[in-house]
């Protein structure tokens, strides 16, 4: 049960990091 929560938390953190990186790249590009 605790391992499931750990995997969900890691998945959410990874998704957030990917979203932040994508937003930074989009903001850095002229288009």
C-alpha cells in the first residue's frame, strides 16, 4: 500500500517536472 503511494507520488513529481521543462522550452522558443 505504501509502495503504491510512493509510485503515485513519484509519477506526479515526474509529470510536474516534465510540464515545467516543456513550459520553459516553449517560453524560450520565439514561437
